[in-house]
C-alpha cells in the first residue's frame, strides 16, 4: 500500500486456499506490542510467529524515550507511591475531558502494572520507576517506568533478546497485505516480500500490532487534516496497514483524529528533547523572548502551539541546575554532540547566539515568580533560573497517531455493533488509544503503556482462544518447531 492511500485492502476467500503452513497465532508487527504479545502467548503454551515488514524490528518503540506509565507496580509500592487503576482512569478522563473510553482506560491501567512486573520477573526486563519524572502533564502520581538504558532502543533490545531466548520466530521483510477470511473470521494472511513476491500462511488467531498511520499521508489528510503539512517525526513504516486490515474485516475505527504531537523536536538536529527540562523548571519562548503557554499543561498539544509561533520554532531555556540533572539522558547527550545546545553566561549573550529578543527574554525571566500562578495557569515551585543559561531550539511535529481499531479489555477487535470479531486482536498503534480526540488528551508514556498492556492482553487472550479449540486449526498445523531457529534475516517460513 503506498503511503498516500487510505483504501481498505481486499479480503481473500479462505475456502479457495490451501495453506502450506498453519500456525496457532500470527502477529503482524515486531514492536513493543507485538513482542510482548508473543511472549505472553508463548508462555501460555501457544506457538507463535511474528511477521515484521522491516529488515530489522525497530519501529516507533525504538524512536521513543522508552518511558511508559504503569499503574500499581511493585516498584511503585516499594517507593511509597500509591497508584490504582481507578486513579489512573480519573487522570485519563480529566486529561481527555471525558472523551476517552473509561473501560479501556481502566483496563490499560490494570494491565500495565501487571505486565511490567511480569516482564521483570519472567524475562528479566528491568522496568523500574523513574523518580526523576515528577507528576506532570496530567499524571497525578509518579508512574513513569524505564529500563536502565533510558531509551526505546534499549527497551526493544531487551524485548528482542527475551524473544530470542524463548525461541520465538520473527520473520522480517514480510509485510502483511491481505487477510484470508470466512465471513469475519481470519483464516490466514498474505504477506509481501521486498521483491514483490507474496506468500500465504494460515493461522488460528491474528494479532495486529503494526503501529499507527503517521507515515500515511492520505490517512493523515483524511483523519487529521490540521497536521497534514506538519513535520512527521515518527517511523516511516507506520502506514496504517493494521488498521486498514482490521477495518476491512469489519472492525470499527475510533478516535482517528487523536495524535501525539511534539513541541520539543530540536531544530534542525531532529532529536527529541526530554520533557524533564520543562518539568524541572525550564520554559519555552519564541523569537521575541516571550512565553506563549503553560509548558506543563499539554505535552502533545504543545506541538501545534510551537508551530504557531513566528517561524514555527521556539527555544527551551534552562539553567545549570537543570542541565546537570538531565546530563545523562541519552537524547541530551546526542544533542550536545550535535552542537544543538547553546550555553551562555548572560541573557544578552544567550539571546545574541540564539537570535532571541534580549529585552523580551529578560522581562520573561524577571516575571517568573514562585508566589502565584501566572497568566497561563503555571505555578513555578522550584528555584528561579540562574546563569549560566542554556537553550535548545525546537519545533513542533506529529509523532504518533492515537486512533485505531476499537478493542475491549482483552484486546479483541470490536465490530460497530459492539460484538467482537471471532479471532482478531489488536494493540499498540493499531488499537484505539486512551487519548480521546485530538492532541490534548495524550499523557506522557501512554503510547508505550497501551502497547505493552494491550500486547499482554492480546497474547493471553489469543492463546486462551486457540488452546480452547476455537477456531479449529487446519490439518496442516505443524506438530514440531515452526521454523527451527529464530529468524530475522528475511528467510521464508515456507
């Protein structure tokens, strides 16, 4: 499917196809959601194969900060943080203005903590509470969890290693393009190779985990027209394939105008600046040196606010204290290596180096007080910014779409009538998120949170379905190891 279309793919008749291979569970997509789903299904006793469109499994997870919000984890409890699915749901509903699905938000909250503890205990993936992420942007308590590498790439490496140890086959260079179906039941898939050849494989259940549609210009124009001309800072392979496949089978799409924006993309370096710089007391100003928003109010919506400034850019201003506290963040290290961080001993020098109005910046800094809420509703509670000062020039961008197939608490794809499709599951960017409509309902870490929570649910639910014998697998189901060795080199399963 080219990146500028949004038509539904053709369903293929399963009755006219004899699959050379049928596997219990197929997973389309080897990002965080797909890998977690595979681990959950494998642990439940089901053989599973992952199909990945790219030469290497990386995707949106690898581009992220690697931080996910999780609720009620053992690490939270040990650090005295009281968090529940009810509290998380209340935060989600408040942030989205009541637009999110409360049942889905509650399920994601409940599943996220269980999944994080399970990944730590069972697969030695050390997701721990990051106490430097203070409650902000809609979170009422500390619930951001990270791996030691503090990056999405580190999280991906650990998940891939866990799948390697489990012997889970990952077939790369295999893009799922069509579903074989009888009515609304998936019987198999067709996937395409880079050379244009296609291969077919049957399945007892299918989990769609191919991420969102940020890289599909046609779908963006149709569903998020306000961001049609915005810079896209996401994985190019996010073409909406899974969403369109599920919709072709009868799955309902929901909240398709929801997205995660980004107002902290370093310009022109193209590296995202961690929100901690703002949480710790940093500010954003435009070319006139003036603030234009409550920087901690709307992490995702800040992208559009930055784009609306003169030249579509802004500067994050912070000081030595904040610089020192964030010095070990991987993205910040890259920004310093790229020369994207400006340092100066005075406001005048900083302004001259950045092209900011010095008088405006001086007034902005002198107006900041910790005694009262400012005109945008922000109350500064930390020390005032002091020289030497630092600045990073940033712009706004579209990072990730949040709309997708409507799913229930077990990650089953729902029909518009409310019933679930027999053996189709979805998670990650394929599934409807918990951000409501538009950009402003997004909470930090919610993307990875739903990916891991719904991946965990999808893997367990699909395994329960298959092991219960519904639907029955074909007579050509393999009885031994599916591929013998875990493969990521594009080798055919046939």
